[in-house]
C-alpha cells in the first residue's frame, strides 16, 4: 500500500464494507485458517510424493481438499466464537470480536458456522472418504472436546486442543492415501507437540485476562515456572519426530533439528530471564517461524527426495 496505485484503489473503498469484511474474517479466524491450510497442503503433497503420484493429476482433489479444509476450519472458528461470546468481552485479545461488538448476531454466526461445516465436509468427502472422516474428527475435537468441554474446566485444555490442531495435515494426507502411514503420523505428532509450547507462550502473555475469564490455562493454575518446565518438555519431544520422515534426507533432518535446538535453547533461557513477558513473546514468535519453516521445508525436501 506504499505506491500511488494502491492508494487510489483504496481511497474509494467504502469503510463500512471494509469493516464488515474485516469482522467476517475475524469471525472465521482467518489467521488460523491460513496457517492450517499450510499444514493441510503439506500433508497432501507428502502423500503424493510418497505414493509416486503426479501433483498435476491431483488438482481436482487439491481444490476440494483446500476449499473443504478452509471451510471446516473457518466454520469451527465461528462456532468457537459463538460458544465463547460470554467470556470474550472479558479478555482484551477477544473483546473486539464481532460476536462481542454486536456486528453479527448469534443466529447469523450459527448459520455461517453450520453452513461452512456442512459445505466443507461435502468437499472433503468429495476429495476422499477418509479426508471427510478425518475432517469430522477435527471438528469434534475442536468444537466439542476443546471449546465446549476442556477449555473452561481442565488445565489440560491446551493439550486437548492440540488434537484438533494436528488433524489438518492428516486430512491432507488422507485425501491422497486413505490408509495413511508413517508420514501422516509424523506430521500429526509434529503439530501435536508443537502446539503446547506455542500456546503456553501466548497464555503467559495473557495470564491475567485468562484469570479474569476463569479459564484454567496452565500459567493461571500452576504458575510461570511450571509452565516453563512444560514448554521445555514438549520441545524435547519434538527432537525425534523429524526422523520419522527420514526419507526426506539428511538435509531435512539437520534443518529440523537445528530449528528444535534453537527453540530449546530459548526455552532454557526462560529459567533465568528477568522479563517473563519479553521472553514469552520471543517464544511465541519463534514458534510461528518454526512451524512455517518446517512445513515449507517438508514440501521442498519432498520434491528433491
């Protein structure tokens, strides 16, 4: 938006329309949709490479898969907003959500959520029966197990929530190879182990907000020191997982191990830091870069393996 053309193009944009679009994207949690689509695509691409198929011959499956995954993830996000509209006003991070501001009424949110979930599942079942079934597992894990049950009742809510976050690459893999295999298991475990230290870092930054909303996040219930030990433990669990994808070669194993080592070193520094919030922010940013680089690397190394 730094050039004249961009300015002239946006100058006549209706602010109200822009606001509605922004609120709608917030409703479906577009950031989560985008990040999960990266892992979904990686799962599909890895399955194509491992089964000796040709990417261009699977474009119809790719379209159904990516659209379907985007819709069920967005629909689940909207459902989460619907469920959490009583506690979202309490937290600074969520009080501007359209379900809180009144931009979208509950009935509209529920309609959008169900429509997205239904159409998304139809598309996933079109890609493959297995992809559709794993999509249902992901929806159930996020909406029921996490949003409706564990989030408000158990300190293990982050671990329960990690199940749904680890499902998208499995959906992608299942669209090509319904029987799954070690590759799908590796992606699931990587995403499952990555999420607790990622979300614990965020929870540390928002501890008082979660406390006010009576959400039993680990830093709220057990304190920062216990949370740091837990983050250290989950990062350690990441170290052997890339070796489940040894077919991608030594270059991939070295890169993945380096990423894990960098995160572990940063985690260790947390035990002596004098500024927990600054450290937690560094851990959160590192986790985002870790996941992005790792999954892009999987695609690249799969091409040349």
